C-alpha cells in the first residue's frame, strides 16, 4: 500500500504567518499544516492511509495507550539542500528501528516502505515549512499507539500510526558552546531485559524526574548509569555519548539492550573510522571518566542524536564533585565529526554510505 487518500486542508496557514513561525522555531513548538494517519486492525492489517489536516485526535477514555503506555515513536530530519531539493537522512534505519521497538512492545510491525512513504508524503505536502536559517530542518515525528478501547492487559488489537512534522532549529535553547551534565544517582533509565533499546514513550516518562532535578540544579542534561552496578555510563535522556582520547581513539558505550541504538551514533562511528580514528564500543565507567578528564588522557566528550546533532559536553557533576572536559568548550575531534556529518546531511559533501535520500 503506497497510495494515500488526501483530505484537502480547509484553511492552510497563510504564507506571512508561516514565515513568522519558521523564522526562529526552536525545537518542537511549531507544527506544519498536515499529518499522515494509517490504521491497523487485527485481521484487516494496515489500511486507511491518509494525508490530512493536522488536528486533535478523539480517543475513547478506555483507549489502551492511555492506561498501559503501549506506544512507540521515531525522530528523523528532512533537509532542504543547497540545490533546493528536499532529502531525508537514513529514514530506512528509522523504519527498521521503529519495527524493533514495535516487537519489544508487542505491537504490529509497519511495512518499512510504508513508514518511509508516509514521511515523504508529509514532506511533499508541507514543503513550504522548511526553516531558512542555517541549522534548520523539518523534524519528523512518526509514532504509533495502541488504539483499542479495552482495559484488559494484553497487546492491543488495533493501532494508529501517525506522522507529524515540526520546523526546528537548535535543540538547546541557550545555543551554549557546550552543555553541562548531571550524573543521576537517584534514578536509572533502563534495566537489563527492560525497554531501554526501544523508542517507547515510557522510557522518556521514566527519565523526567531525573531531568527535573538536573534542571533545578542548573544543569542541561542527565547522564544515566547502568541499573545493575550504577557504574557504567549509558546515555543521556535523548542522546548517545562519545568519549575522545588524547591518543586519537574514541569510545562509545556498547549496545547491550539498555540504550537506544542511535542512528547518529552509528553514522559517527563510520565517519570516525573513515577519518582514521580508532572506534571502540566498550563500557566506560563514571570514575574512569573523571580520572581520565583530570589526567588529560580524555580530551573531549560529546552527546549525539537527531535532535541534538553533535553537542559538546563542557562539565560533568556527580554529587559534590565536578570535572571539566578538556577546556570546557567544543574540542577539535567533536567539531570535525560534526562538520563531516552535517556536510553529508546537507548535500555539501559526497555521501559514500548512501544515507541521503532525495525526495
Ligand atoms: N538515545 C535516546 C534515549 C534518544 O531518544 C535518542 C534520540 O533519538 C538517541 C539516543 C539518539 O538517536 P538518533 O541518533 O537515532 O536520533
Ligand atoms: C531525537 O533526537 O529525535 C529524539 O527523539 C530525542 C528527543 C527529542 C526525545
């Protein structure tokens, strides 16, 4: 199924208002005029694919997602290239991860071609919503929730898949050169056998109390440690972590099932190897991070993700102890990898891995 029914929009946003909205959109507050909606029912399969005006959903109060949180989502960006073309970055990888999340949450899988087609359908309809400013993009949020109205605890027999789009600028409002991190000792995000590797809303709900503490204390983001030993660095609430050493090697925590297999993480590992750096996926302990920062063995650290792109870490606080990474600002390797990634995403550099899909 690749054809979408089109419901005409009765009153699309006037061009002047749209220009105002996309001038400085920040992250996730401005939305385009349309959305894609596809329904699933056991027996009937996927059906009723529609491009329609973006608007509220009407839910029965017994809808399963409202009670048992059977819900997954994705986040990917579409770019307006210098030649005017629109392109998606690694949407096939997001489609595959969406289905991995669906399997973990006992939800219906969505044909990967339908996931990508839905994203493209929405981008074409809302092509006038790309921000002009450098660094701007159209952030797509595909998601799926359990839509059956039933209070028994079981996988839903019905699902609703939607894609919405949001013109975005930088994820971090401050535009600061480096973020400050706070290591949570009260909370963990995901345990072995849990849902840490799935992009399900529950993981983010579980991260919010820690994030609230971090913000109250004046930090930007939380570092989560592993749930079993409270020793190994896992990831931030919405970003993977990388550590850069003076000997030119890079370390990122391995995919053990408790962290999200980030697509930016994967891309940066490949780009780092292409650049001659040694990349290791191995556990890295919080004490070691502090010791290596203090000794100078570690020179840089950064977080990465679709929304945050590549974000340097300046300072880390754990209880009463704080340590500074490198000189506290963006480092050279971080900047080099970010530039390489962004150049490919924007069509300004060759795309040796076939990541950019022009629409
Ligand atoms: N880790 C978490 C918990 C995330 O929410 C994200 C964002 O999607 C990432 C890592 C980075 O993943 P990606 O690079 O695929 O956006
Ligand atoms: C993303 O980077 O796409 C994310 O999903 C992170 C956050 C906005 C939840």
